[in-house]
């Protein structure tokens, strides 16, 4: 085995030990397995990228939920203060009435009764006084119940916020671990890139027809008609050379794999999910033998579709490969091909 492959395999082994997740099967010790080794290294990096992107998205969603919950807590606190103020106001009013009754020896209320003209008037006045007293108490009870409801609402929101904060801390811990794993992958990445050029000699031959096709449609890049697949492919190729960026969804600073396909589709009014886990459910499934330009192609497993690209025809696809790389055209020869989805009709 040559020294370069030895170093690559050693770096791969170290990266798997360092991270909590085994990212690929061990590479066989075979001097003739150089291409498979390089493919395994690249798949490892894609898996790590995908996991980091997932945790980053979870953390971002978490932060939005925390912000919304904290705003709700603030609003609820205001409601609680208003409820307490209203309750205290009614209590004060009730106490003043009771105090007046006590000071006047209940003369005020008694006078009302004594001034009744007849038994019917007495009953009516008595009923009125009872209702007045009950109204005071009912009003206080109503405000007290409202205060209790608002207080319970605040307690539930605080509990929810505490749960979200704990989840945020957990995600940040995962992200730290994954970023540490990323550092351990740097040597792996450098050796993988040194082991092959952007396109090997055999790849150049395989992609010759694809490049001829791309050259013939480049004038259509300014079109935005989703029915013109040539325009879709031409537009996608305008981003060749754009850097891969974790969580990237725009040309600057760059794209991740699913951010790139989402961006291209959105340009033509086609809405698809943000991640590979979302996009693998978009559109309709297509067999590998029925692939057409514009189809999204996925790699990995059903439980972990860690990479996506766009088929351009001629056995090739355009994609944002992994950290440290750029958007490029590659031959569709990978061993971890999973499935394809048609999102352009």
C-alpha cells in the first residue's frame, strides 16, 4: 500500500474513534482499492457535515422557540400584574363598602329596607341589596380566578422555557463535540483532496458529454421557467465553484448540499424542504433507470440520507460535496446511491 493511502486510512480510523458516531465501514487494506478509499473518506465527511447541519438547524429552531416563549412570559407577566391590580381594586371597593356598613351600623342598607312602601317593595329592595352584596363577592372571585389562570399560564410558560433552555444547552454541547470532530477531520480532508484532483482523468472522460451539454445550454441561465429543464440546469451551473458552507442557503457565503438544491428550485418557483430529510419526501420517486435532468438524487441510507445533488444528465450530477470543497459536477458512480425525486414536472 502506498504511503498516501496508509495515511488516509490512519486518519479515517482516528476520526471514527474520536467521534461518538461511526461514520462508515472500515476501509479494507487493499492497495487496489484506492478509489473506494477516497469515496469512503468523502462519504465520512459528508455524514459529519450533515450531522452538524442538523444540530445547527435544531439549535436555530430552539432559539426561535425560546425567544417566542420569553416574549409570551413577558406578556403574561403584564396580564398577571393587570389581574392583580383589578383584584386589589375590587377588594378595596368591597372593603370600603363593608367599612361604611360597619360605621353606619348598617343604617344605609337598613334605611333602604325601612323606606319600603309595602311588602312587595320590601322584598324587591331586599333582593336588590342581596344582589349587590353577591355582585361584590362575585366580582372579586372572578378577578381572583383570572389571576389564578394567568399565574398558571405563566408557570407553564416558564417550565416550557426551562425545557427549551436545557435542550439548547444539549444541542450546543453536541455542536461543540461535532466541531471538535471537524478539527480531527482536517487532516483526513487534506489527504482526501491530495489523493485526487477535482476531476480525475477517468472522471474527465466520463463527464465529457455532460460538459458539452452544459456548454450548449449556458445561454439559458437567465430564464426562470420551471418547464424549461435546460434553464434549470444552466442556472444551477452558474454556482460552480461556490464554497460549501455548513447551513449555507445562499451564494454568499455559500451552500450546503440541500441549501443549494433548495435555492435552485426556489428560483423557479418550486418549493422543497430545507434538509435532505425533508427533500427526500418532496416530489415523486423516480427509479435510477428513469432519471431525467433536474431530478434530485440522494445518497446514504433510508434512515440517514446524508447527501443530495441534482442530476444533469449524461450520468452526471451537480452538488455541493462537503466542507472544504466547492459546487461541482461529478459522475454518478457512487456506491451509496439511495433514490431520486422528481420535483420539476
